[in-house]
């Protein structure tokens, strides 16, 4: 089963567990009824912001939504990082893979091609993001108030409860590992 199909299974199960109709779920999750139907059938390729909206609407973490094998576990092992789910990509070749996640903690692998950027809306209160740059340079703009440039071999941690943007600012691709701690509020 592919990522789209497994997401569909989780979304359908979460909706049915709550006894929500498609219309009610669409309203609560902030998506259209048509898109929700496509997601549940595994025929949609939802954006990362849509997946986050759905996860937040259900009161679950993103890693639970995209898990290939749903259910509680004391440990999650990603056997092959190269085959981890790509949750967004661009025509230029930038991409982000969710390697592992458990509860409010996620571990990502990102590659931003020269000139590419990715904007993220504010996460919940007390959220943190930490990155380790392994190649190139990444500029992190935190809600237009503060900008930090992080080069290969450097790390940065910041409060992610404000909107933020990652930009590749070197000639080559910027590669980094990103840890996201987002203690979402459960409904």
C-alpha cells in the first residue's frame, strides 16, 4: 500500500471512530468534501498544509496520519530512510521526507535546491524546530522578525509557534535534518 492509500485508511478510520459524516468531517478538518473523499479513496495527493490541517482537526500528530503501520508503539524504526514518505516536493527537485515520528516529535530529511524556499504556518504553542545543516546554506526567516543563516556543520533551534520560512541561499542544494516538536492540543 502506498502513502496516499495508507493516509486514506487512517483518515477514514479516524472519521468513522468519531461518527462524523463526510460533510461534518470536511468542515471540522478544513477541507472540501470532494478532497476528503479523494483522500479517503487514496486518489488524492494532499499538500503538507492539508495533511497538517487534517491531523490537527482529528487531534492527532502528523506521523500518526502518515504512518504505514498505524498504532501505538514504544519505538518506531525506519528501515530505509531513502524510502521514507516524501510529503512535499517541487519541480526544481526540493523535497522533504518524514523519516520517523512519535507523538509530538518528528524527524525529517530536507533538500532545498538553489533559490527554493518552503513556508510553514505557525505551529501550536511551545513548538520547537531544530535543524542540522549537512550541505549548503539555509536561511531561516522567523515571522519576518528574525533571520538566521545556517551553514553546513551548523545547527539552529527556534520557537516554531510563529510562521517561518526556509530558503536555500547557496549555489548548491541545501540539505538538512529537521526535528519538529509540536505538542498539539487534543480535542
